[in-house]
C-alpha cells in the first residue's frame, strides 16, 4: 500500500470509525463536518486519492458511495510526516527547516501533532539513538522527568536530551559519559516535543 499524507490518514480514520459506529459509510458532507472542514469538495479530493492508493472503493449509483477496500491502516502502513530538520545529540545545533517529508509507520505516530528530526551526534547512544537516526517527535510544551525531549535552549539552539527538573533548574542529560550534563535556568529552556519513536536506515 502507498503511504498517506497526514490529512488523508485523518479522512480514512474518520471513515473507518464512522462505519464501525453506524454500519454504513458517511457522506462527503458528514466527513467534512466531522473533521471541521467547510468544503465537501476538499473531502472529494482526499477520497479520490485514497481510492487511487487502494484504501477505499466507491460504489456507483449509491447515496453513500464510499466503502473500505483492502487492508486498512495497520502497523505496516505509513504516513508522510514533515522532516523538520536536524537535531543535535551532542552540543546544541540550530534546527534546520528542510520542508521535506518522511514515511513513518502509522502506529508510531503520537496523539498530537507529530514531526521527524534527523539526529546529528552521538550523545544519546546509550539510549540507542545514533548519528543519522530519525526521531519521531510529538509536539508538546511540557515534559516529565526522564522523557527524551527536543529542547530549545535560550530561544536559539535545539538539542536532544533526557529531561530532568532539579528544583528551579532544568537538567538536559546525555546518554553518553563523554558529554556533560547541561544545566539551565527554567526560563532558558522551552520543550518543543517528546520523542515517541526512532527510525534507522541500515547501510547508510
């Protein structure tokens, strides 16, 4: 099966849940309303793409013409997520906006807005995050102790570290003893997201 854009996945997920609940397919208007969109014509375009990719089929001369076809979104299917740039697993490195996408297994996507960053450096190798890996990041503004986070330091540099709170300080901890723990005042650190998965390409 071909990969889906994030919006195509949302449309397909809505159709699947609607059919499971109502035992019949939604109309284009119901899909648009369910997803908070004003134009059913936009839904028509997404449905056409989903049909071309083999996720849906349309029954002609029927009031509700959409039907599921073939395998639905299972763990082996993928969704295109934005590749937002590079993140340092070493000394802080400025994030680079590349405006590319990368295919990610659908079961690795977070509940909230999710994006991908390419790792540069080896400070997180003790947590099995290597130079050249891709981390899947769920966008969140806060973290719990022990979370692996994307942290923006002093509003200028992004880094990948373990998050710890120590009274009024924030500790950004590496997973490689060759690198020091970085300690900052709370106001100097903004959490950009939590790592929810890792992708690795072999033979690079």
